[in-house]
């Protein structure tokens, strides 16, 4: 919706540029949705002064963006593909930060582990996605560890849902399944809205 409303705020006469602008707004929005839950781990590395891991994730993110954009420009791709590459680069950096935090976490004292869990559960609201169809449908807060693992490897699961599943899985792995009870699970967006957005983004996934 923001992509269509934003067009009215800018004077873009060229139809091609209007479509590119609309696509970029959608790509940026999806990038925020996917990367927001994972950015927490990047901030944790900074807070614990693990600049060695933080530097590796930042360099990886910069390399993916720089090399990806250079290759796309060389082979004649357009603005939409460049936008997707920037989002992928940010996701790669945040994913590496999460993996690095998992290696750092056992070195923290119990009090620090409890503080981190408190920050996560008090400042992050997780949408209670309903995944599956019919009798097989299950809410994210009700999933077992095995079900969450299957969701992360299922290519039909939307990227924004997979990102939230990854966050919950990581918290359960670091603090135990009981820690999930401290999360505030909020009502997830309607499936129709998610499907409509996924349909709009489908042309940019190839």
C-alpha cells in the first residue's frame, strides 16, 4: 500500500520509472521485515565489544553488496535487481552475526545471559503466524522444535515468516524452550494480505 501511496508524493512522469520506484518501495519494505528480527544479534556483538565478529559480518555484508551490484551492472541488470542485492547483503550480514553470537553466548556469565533474554523478550514482539493448511495448521507459539526446523527448510514458507521462526528457534536453542513463554506473540497479518504482497514481489524473485 505504501508503494502506491508514495507515488502521489513524487512527480514521476515516466511510466518505467514509476514502476521501478514502486518496486523499490516494496523491496525496501520486505528488507526491513526480514532483517529487523535478526539485527538484534548484530547489536549484541557491539554491546559485548566483540568487534572481531562484528567486523567479519560487516565486511561480508559489504562484499556481497559491492560484488553483487558490480556484477549486476556489468551484465546489464536494472534498479530492481540492485535493490534485491542490497537486501540480500544485509540479510547475509545479520545471519552471520546471529551465528557469531551463538558461538559467543556460552562464554557469557549466567547473569549476562539472563539480561540478554530480558532485553529480547521485552523489546521484540513476534507475530504468531499460522503456518500450514487445514488440520495441519499450527501457530508459531505452539510449534515444537522439530516443526520449527521443518518450517525453516520449507521453501514454500514466506521469507518474513521464516525470519520470525529463525528468531524463535535461536532463542529456544540458547535459553531453552521455557524461554519462549516470555515472548509477547502478537496477532499475525491476515493470510490474504501476506499472499497479496507475496504475489506482488514474485516477479522480483527470479
